């Protein structure tokens, strides 16, 4: 058993203590074992049991006492809040104390009278009751026949003051109570220190409500109240849902409203569908009429405007045509003159361009030659550096000539180069040592300011590599102290020594050394080459020496010329830029002159054509004037036939160019007659559609005799909107019906899930019942009787095909669902109605299989058997609320233990204990059967105090529970303890 519980967290309620409360002066009782309370009525046995509710429920006052605690007397009387409050907390120095223990250790909860009406406070202290008993009762005083004496100093203020010294905490907020009493976290001992019961989900509202229902049942285990148990089971089922989404939340009224809206819309769409043929005919006619009207109006308006223009401006046009002809001839003359001037200027500019380009080409060649010289010196050499190199080359060539002319000079040069090579090689080795050695440079070993000073005094310090001893370093630092460095330079004893200051940088110094090493190696290579050449000169013939002298002279001359070219580069660049700009300017002028010349030529051609056209215009205008009077009469007839439709459009039109001929005007007259016939057909069709009430509130308009053009336009626009959207609305309607049906089916499935949840819970309970037997029963099972309306509705749902999503369901279905929702769903503000499971589960029925029988019977059994089954069911239900890994020890209250025989009581104790509970019951008369089955008992009222806190509260008890013990088990030690 010890190994089995190795990984189980134990939670136990140990003792219950009354101090000047109920009927007790001072009573201290263990409740962590099966115990029977004996005593006559009115001794407070029931009230002692009921007091446990004050600790086990997260309440802080006696308001709505019947709902919160359900205090009842032995006669079943319900006690009100003020009455119960005055009974348990009659004075400020009345206390009820519960000792408990959890994985974090023992603790006590002390209840006392609160500061507001009907309220009580709760102090939690993390110690055993034995450590604070002396605050409430003088246990070792000789008063009351040695059972102790009340403390005259007892007061609420004094108790609270003493409890603070024991690190007590007040638990006065309902939310905090729920967290601290019912939530446990092993790694958070502060918030779990006073956990009485570790609920699975930390004390959610549904867990608390389920716990409240079970507490009421636990304190009336033999109750036959048909509502308490169904309500408790319904609450547990709801509480075991982990998410709010698992709750059955359905608003069938909203679904019914959606159905009605869809039904109305279906009727409206069907009416539009029926009128579709007439609409298509009307729409075609109207579009044709609108097109023809607009076309005719535009055509007629164009012809009228053309006629007005022809009549009013015909003479003006002729005059303007003659003026245009003269202007064209003058323009042509001026254009020819301008063309001649441009041709002369063009030839002159071409000569200037040729001269400028020749100069630019010469400068370009010189610059290219300079670039070729500079390309021989790759890198970032400046002109001055190149000139220095060229001058060095001149010196080399001059020296070469000297050595070629004079052998002594050659020998001297060789000796010089050999000595220089030695010096260069020594320098190279020094640079390599400085770069490769790990030994720091001298300046790196000094303070930054000292290093900076020496570096500016002599850059050679940067090439020294050595370690200074302490004395040498001190000497250098002392020397450096004679100098001052600021933004203006370096000062020696207040005299400015240097104006510019450089910083010594290790990285830059290394790069400088590498550069020096490279330059030294290049010098060595160059010297080697020259030495080799000088040695070879000693063996050359006179002819070869003569050739080398000529070559050196030519190179000398070329190098001097290259120097002059490099020096003149800036001048050449300026000239190049100058002449480039001049060439570009001349080219732009030449381009502009050419373009203008071409443009003038085009203008001359156009002017010649313009003169010819002027003659044609004059002749045409004279012929047009004769036809204008005929056209005027014919167009007036068209306006009379089509009035007022086309005339309304005239103000919106802009005249377009048209041909005003006899055929065109005749065609306009024919179109006007056809338009009149089309209008009459439209009037008739529109009247029929308006009578059908396709557009809301227009049925009276259908009986109107005729319609204006604007009315036809407005009605057509409204009808078009209806019929154009018909297909989309029908599809949308179908989609809405499918979505609505799916939503309805989903909500009905949620309703079905409630039945599934109930049956699953029932099955799980019966599975657990198989492990126990009671009296002469072979088996027990529970059956939940559900509300008839719920079961009828479930049967109706089975008959309906919810997979048909294309058509609306029958309206009767929606009405039944809505009526059910009104009665069985709970509505809350701003939330969807939620199924009230307690209304669905009407009754919990016990089914019994008697030994030797084959069928279960629902026949009511004896009171003792019913109590036993209640005890079993209650144990199972209570266990479901708690964590699986928690072992609990709390009492199950059985007010009338005498109603069970000895065997049933033994079974009850076994059932309770197997689930972590203890029977804590009461009986007015002491019974050997009860004592034998339970094992421990207390005789209340065996002693009444002669000295107590109040005359109405006299019962004293604080000894061990009494029990029946085999005489063979009695030892001298146990006798001594008694």
C-alpha cells in the first residue's frame, strides 16, 4: 500500500473544533476516521455536521443561506441566514476551526464573526492545531472536572493578533478562496499552501457548482429528494467539459428568423423569375428604343446644327476661303525666301565645324600619347610622382651614358651599387624581423601618450623593437613629462615644438613597414638588374657599346619629351574640353539649321495644296446655299413626330460632323416613324410588369395610361437591377439555404450531443458500480430519466434527412426547436442561450438485480439499501471532481446512521474508504451495531460545563474517540492512556 501511494498527493481533513459556537463551549473532534456521534436531540449533532459546509464552500457570508448551505435540522426544517449566523457566531469570541493537511504540510482554517452583516472571516495559519489550542481553551485547568476552562482573555482582536505571529493569512475574497482552497500546484507552495481539495481544473465555476450540489447530497446521504441528485449529476457533466465550445449553445429563435427571411426572399425571387420573359422583351425593345432615340437625336441634332451653320456662315466661309488663298500664296513666298537664307547659313556652319574638328583631333592624339606614358606606371601615381620617376630615369640614362663612355665610371657605379645593396638587404631583414617577430615594438610597451610623443619627435621610434627594464621605462616617462600635447601641437617647457601632431597606430605602422619592405625589395631587384648590365658592358664590343650609347641617348631625349608632355597634360585637357564644347555647339547649330530647312520645304508643299483647296471650297459653298431651305422644312417635320423624346436629348448632345444630303434627311424622317411605333409597344409591356409588383410599391403605377420618357427610363433602371441580379441572387439564396441548413444541422447535432454526453456519463457510472455489491443485490446500475419533450424531440430528429441541404426544412421543425429552446435553454446577456442540463435529467433511477434473478428491477428498496447506493454513487461522483493523482480524506455525512443495519454500514464504510472518504454520522441512541461497523464513536452531551463562555453553550468534548476493542488487544499501555 505504501508503494502504491508513493506518487499520490494526500489531502486530509483532520479535526473540527468549536469554541463558544453552536451548542458547544469547547468541542474538538477528529473527522479523519469513520465516526458516529451519539446524543439526544438538540445537542447539536446535525449542526456540527453542517458546520463543515462553512469550510468546504467558498462563501464569506450567510446571505441566501438556503441556496449556499441548505442548513436543515433533524426534522427537515430549513434554517434562514440570520438564524444560522446567530447560531454559529453568536459573539465576537465565537470560533470554528478546521485542521487539515496537504502535500505542503498541516494548516488550520479559523472562522470568526465578520465586520459586515451576516459575514464571517477566514484566517489560514500554517501550523497544527495543537500549537494554537492554548489561545482558545485552557486544557489543563482543573475546572469542569478536569476538562479545562474557558479563557477570560479570549477575544477576536487578541486571537487575530496572536495568529499574525504565526504567519496567518486572511482569506476574505471569494475569488481568492476558490484559488487557495481548490487549486493546487506542487511547484507553487504559496498559492497551494491551504488547498483543501485539488479539483481537476483548479476550481472552475462549474466545478464549484457541482461540488456545492454534491456537498448538499453528502450531508443528507439518505435523502430521497428527486431533484438534488439529478441537479448534481447535470452540473458535473457540464463541469467536466473542458472548453466553452463543448457546451450546447443554440439560439433557435435566431435560426427561425433566418428561415422566415429566406422564405420571404424565395417567394420574391420566384415572382421575378415568372416575369422574366416579359422583361426580356421589354429590355430588348427599350435598349433598341434608347439606341435608336439617341442615334436619331444625334443624327437630327447634327443635321440641324449643320444646317444652321451652313445658313449663318456660308457667306463668311466664302470670304474666309478667299482670304485663306491669298494668305497661302504670301506664306509660300516668305517660306521660299527663308529657305534660301537657311541654305547659305548651313554651308557656312559646315565649314566652321570642319575646322574645329581638326583642332580637336590633334589635341586628342596628344592626350592619348600622354595616357600611353602614364599607363607605363600602373597604380595611383600622380603626375608629379611620374615626373620624378622620369627624372630618375633621366639620371639612370645619364649614368648609363657615363659608364658606357668611361670604364672608370662604370667601375665606380658598380661599387656604389654593391654597397647600396648591402644597406638595402640589411634594411629588408630588419623590416622582416619587425613584421614577423612577436616581440612588441618599443612604442607598444609605453603609455599611449608617451608613444604618441616619441612617434612625432622621430618616426624612427616606430621601427625599434626592444623591451625596457623598469628603470629605462621610468626615464622615458620622466622625459615625456617635459612635453605637453594639445590641439595646437607639441610643447616643450611652454615652448611650441611642433604644430602638427600624428597618432601612432599599430595597424598603420605595420602597413607602413610592409610598404617599406616592398619598396626595398623593388630597389634590390632594380640594383641587381643594373649590376648585371654593368658587368656585361665590360665584355661588350665597341659596336655594341656604340649601339647602347645611341639607345640611351634616344631614351634620354624621349624621357625629356615625356616630361614635357606630362607637364602640359592639364593644358591639353582644358583645350580638349573647350574644343569639344565648341564642336558640340556648332553641331547643334548645324542640326537646328537642317531641321528648319526641312520644315520650310514641307510648309511650301502644304501651302501649294492649300491654295488649290480654297477654289474647291468656294464652289461647294455656293451649291450648299441652294439646298439649305429644303432641309429646314424636312427637319422640322421630324421634330414634330418624335416630340418630346429626341428634343430632351438635344441639351445633352454635342454636334458631330455629318453630311447634310437629301438621302440623309429622308433616312432621318423614316427612323422617326419607326421610333414612334417602338414607344407604343414599350408603354404596354411596362404597364404589365408594374402591375405584377416586381418593384416594391409600384402596382398602382401599372394602371397609368402613358409614361414620359424619363419615367420609362427610371422604371427600366429599377427593373434591370432586379433582373440583372436575379441569377446572382438565386445562387446567393441557394448558398444561404445550404449554409442555413448546415448551421441548423450542426446545432441539432449539438443538441444530440447532449443526449450522448448523458448516456456516456451513465455508462461510466455503471462500469464503476460493477466493482461493488450491496446487501442481497447481485448488481446495481443507474438510469437517467430524461424529460419526455427532450426524448420526443430526439425521435423527431431521427426521422428528418438533414443531408438534404438544397431546400428549406419544414417550418414545423423550426417551431418545435424554438419552443424547446424557450423552455430548456438558459439565456444570458450578450451570449447564446445554453442548454440547462439539469432540466433534461429529470430523475436518477436505481435499477437492482437481486441475487437469483435475471432481470433488473426499478422497485424501491429499503431505506438502508437506498442509503448504501447513495453513498456509493456520491463517492464516485466526488472522486470525479478531484485530481487523479490526489488521495483525499474527507467525511461523508450520514445524519441518521441507525437506518442502516450492521452489514450495510460495514459496506458503506468500505465503499467510502476505497474512494478516500470517511463516514461521519449521527444517531440519537448509542448502538452496538453502529459502533461495530464504524469502529469509533463519540457520546456528545456526556459532560456539560459548569463554567463556559456562555450559558447556552455548555457541551465539552476534546478526548479521543471511543471504540470497541477486543479484550485480547488491550495492553497495559492502552489502559494507562485511558
